[in-house]
C-alpha cells in the first residue's frame, strides 16, 4: 500500500483518535486542570511511541511538563525539530458553545471542540503523518526530534530555560511548526512572520475601601473613571498608539514586501464575516493586512472593578483593574517597550490614585527570509496535498518558541498552518475544517518524505 492510500484508508481511525485527545481538558491557565495537563502529556508520549519513536520523555518543568521525542536513525539525512503545544485556552464562556467544548462533534464538515485548530488538531496531523510514514516504509525518512509543550497558551514560561539547557539536544537543521492559519480555505500557506507580545496588568487604588457613592460621590477620586480616562488617551484619532517612542524602532517594511502581502488573495469580505462588527478601525496609512501583520498595536484585554453582580449597588470602588497587551513587530524590543508603556501610564495617571504595574510576559516578534531549499519542499508538499500552490504570509499572532529557536540556532523555521482565521481559536465553537485536517496529514507526510532529498 502506498502512503496516500494508507492515509486515506485510516481517516476514521485518525479522527476517532483525535477526539480522544480533544476530550482531555488540558487548560494550562487553570490549576484545577493540572491532572488533565499531565494526562495530555502522557497521551502525547504514548502516541509518539506508537508512531515509532523509541526515545520519548515526559519532562517535568516548574509549571507543566513538556514532551520530547527523537528518532535519529537516518544517517546522512537532515534532522528536523517539530514543535507544537498540547495545552489549550480556557473554554469559558461555556454557554456560548453549540456543543460542549470538550465533547468533540462534527457538524457541516468541521470538527468542533477546544483545541481542534489551536493546537491539538494540528499536532495530531504531524503525529499521524509520521506514524503513516513509519508504517508504510518501516522507518522515518529523516531524523526527527519532537517537542510538544504544555505552556504555550500561558506564555511558554518554562521553555526558555529548557532550550538553554538542552541546546545540543534540540539542535536541528530546521524547525517545523503547525500552529498558525491558512490565508483562506483552499489556500495553503507558509507563515514567515509573527508579532511579538508583551502582556500587562495594572491595579489602581483610590480610597482605602469601597465607599457609599451618595455619601462620598463628587468629592473623591473614582479609580474606575480614572482607568477609563487613561485608556481613552492611548490611541489618537488616526488609531495610532500615543505612547512616546512606541514606533521608534519599527523596521521599515520594504515596498516590494508590502506589495507582495497586499497582492495575496486576502478577502476583506471574509475578514468582516469572521469579525462581525458594525464597523472597522485601524491605523491610518496602512491596509488591513498591514494593520494585522506588520504594525504594532496596543489592546485592552480586560477591565474590571466595582460592582458587577445582579441589580444595582451604589458604590465607589477602592480599586480598578485592567489587563492589556502590546503586539510587537521587528525591531521593537519587548523590554524597552514595556518600560515605555509603564513610564507613560504612570505619567498620565493623576496623583489621586496609586498604581501597581505588572508585566506578565514578554515575547519578541519574528520574521525570517524564506529562500532556504526547505521552503520549496514545503511548497511542493502542500501543492501535492491541497492541489494548489502555497502562498507566503505573515500573521499577527505570537508563538514564543519560534523566536527562541530562531534566535538560538538561526535555522529555517517552517510554519505550515492548517487552521483558518474564522475557526474561533480562543473563543466558543472553535473548530477545524476536516478537509484541512485530513489534507494536512497527507501534505505533512509528503513534506517529511521530501526532506530525505533536501
Ligand atoms: N497558535 C497561536 C498563535 C497564532 C495564532 C499564530 C494564529 C498565528 C496565527 C498561539 O497558540 C497563541 O494563541 N499565542 C498567543 C501568545 C501566547 C504568549 C499566549 C497569542 O498570540 O496571543
Ligand atoms: Mn497555538
Ligand atoms: Mn493559542
């Protein structure tokens, strides 16, 4: 039996097994899911063993275990490192899911469930591609190292330390990742740029305790009002971030690259359908694609304080809180940006409140040239799997490990995504198109096979 026939013949088994993976609620952000995280790590390790890896380790870290495997039995052939994550985002708000987040369900050619697109479904594509190669050929075509972590959705906090301590072990000729999106359905895509991410939280304190808003209102500072005034000042009318120095180090994107990005078959209509807002905003002077991929942003992610329960409570809260983030592009330095953000916020705040300012995580942006021969191999494999030529795109999301790996080893990083921008990653009703899941297994198996002659 040839590879394609084998994969076609195992669709049902592959899907059933993916559903088993998706039923483990491996939410990295919540302590109550620690046992599920451990279970998911063991599950991945088991599947790597059945795919043909003889060396498989579940490595404990300060937070969640990572899974490492290797098969170095192809002398003279290249060595690749495949990276993915088995952790998922929290499923809340639960009532907005059509079918429960951890009970995977097929509807209209899509598989619904937390982690289907980000990233369990995409990790499973590689597990099954490698297993298929092993079964059909009796061996892997190249040397393969695998690193599947459990902390990506909380900023890959333990990973940096692991990479620094295991440089020799992780060394490879290329990094392969499937944790991104395709530009659109039917358009296989290779991502050559990601934004970086700094994540912050602030706590403003005014009165020593909550106050009756009738007895005291009008004569005391309200931390919630001050917080909203603060955030209203951080963008101007052209939707530019007003923090001094924020744009200073932004690298100019060459005209030819901007032209290529703007010529991609990216559809405004699809974008608006996925977003569903009554109107759109974005930094003046840049196209939508540029706003999403090559420009830095400041986003408010959560804001709370005061009374949020049922009915009314007349209170002036003692405290107000916000979570917010900056997406970064080359050559912004995450630490420098965090300092600028803190300095400006402290300057804008009145003396009537005190401010506790925390930087929860930082991550560098990444872009890299894509002329190494491995990119042509990836394109050929995607074309064979999807019947269409792959395009090269940048994306707005962040994957801390890609930058760490690129900075450490300077090797080509090949990001082949099988998600779609409207598949609700991080949101209710996350799903993956079955045609991309099944097509992905084929394309990725052709890709690994093709690397034997790199
Ligand atoms: N897979 C995403 C990143 C992504 C999504 C890249 C879409 C390109 C296109 C990843 O799991 C993710 O969500 N990353 C976080 C960053 C992390 C530090 C929490 C993000 O981008 O917000
Ligand atoms: Mn992901
Ligand atoms: Mn994610």
